[in-house]
């Protein structure tokens, strides 16, 4: 069985990686420019459009129950989870993209997993009663200490992100504030000042820490704005999606890094297993899917 293809021809240098890691520590966010080719981004964005059409049709026919998507649409965002399972050939090679791995290794200095991956698009709000998702953090707790970053979000920009089509907003240095902005009564009906728009070109990848305040920007010109949002966490945090349920056909095509990211080597042992530790060395993981998820 052939593995998922590896994406080569990525544009970045070791210095770029060092700089973006420093920026993330210093400001709570950072950006790598022109990493993926424009044609690859266009292909992925068109595939995202197709997935969106399919899902919306299924929602209309009431044959798809997806609270995440239906809820997000109302708030000026199309957010579709699990595209790595819907179209694995296209999206799986992106979870372990080399420059993203290099950045995360330097920040976590520990094993990390994929918490969740979704495609996200800012959508013009047509109904008055809906409002854009407020500023928030993606982490569950604040962890302002540089060595205690629990999670990182990486966004691969498939379209240009501009001031007018809903570029993501971040609050520089908010990662050190110790405040969960969406839970703080001070910001209940008040947008904090100091946000900047993450203006990007298609092919750029930006990162922010899980505790950095951020918000999807409002799409005012109706121009498409797809991003692939991948959320990575330290291995001992329960991920929001159990990707070990991906099935044997996908499992067989994963490389070792992808297996680690999808949680196959950080499953708690089954009661019948003789295993003591939660972390399993990748060399000990069975190639047989059933064994891999029951040991
Ligand atoms: O797509 C974006 O700009 C950000 C979306 C976001 O913050 C989220 O889905 O948690
Ligand atoms: Fe978020």
C-alpha cells in the first residue's frame, strides 16, 4: 500500500524557522511567507469549495448533522472539520508539513499530536441578527510561561488574507496576559483594543499559541478566504477529535509522523493490555490497524 504523497518544493530556510519561533514566543504569533506554491493552494481551495457545497447540500437534506458547521455559518465563518478523513489524499500530507513540524518541535520540545484540523472561511454576514465570533483563545487554560505552551495553531492560507475578506485578527502579546478573553467579564460586550490583521498571501503559514487572543475577521467584500487551521497539542492532552478511529484504509497509508500526530502512539493502554506507559515508541506500534487500536 502506497503511503500518502509527500509535499516537496516547500519554500523556507532554517533562519525562517528560528525567526518565526522567536516571534511566536515574543508576540504570540508569527508567519512563514510563500511556503506552498500558489497552484497547490488554488487546488486545495477549490477542493475546499467542493467539500463545502457537498456539506451544505447534506445539511439542506437534513442528512448531515453537524453542529459545528451549522453554528459557525451563522457567525460569519464556514468551519468544516475532518477534511483529512473526507479527502485524505489531498489533506493528510498537510498535517506533517515539514516547516510546521520544525516550528512545533522547537516550541514543544516534547511529543505533540493533532488536536483537530478544519478548513475555515470568513463569510459575509447577510442577516443582521448574526454577529461575528468574538475574540477568544483556543486553549482551555492560560499558560503564559514560555516553556509551558500547551497548544499551537497553524493556519495554511489557501487564499490571500486581506483586511476586507476577513484576515484573522490577533492581539500581540496577549499570550502573556494570563487572561482567557472570551471568559473575562471585562470583555463581555467590549472588543479589546490593540488587534492587528494577519495580512497574508496564499501559500503563507501563520502560527499562534493556543492562549493568544484571536478572532476571525469580518468578510466585507465577499472574496474567498480559505485557511486550513490545524491545532496541535502536547501528547497528554485529550484531543478534540479521536483520529485513531480513521479506519484501516487510511491507517495503512500513514507515515510514522502522521501516526504519532493522529494519536496512535499516545493512546491509554486497554485494561487487557500489558502495557504500562501511555506513550508507545513508534517502532512498537503494530502495522495491523485492529491491533494498533486495541493494544
Ligand atoms: O479562521 C480564522 O480566521 C480563525 C478561526 C478560529 O479562530 C477558530 O475557528 O477557532
Ligand atoms: Fe480560534
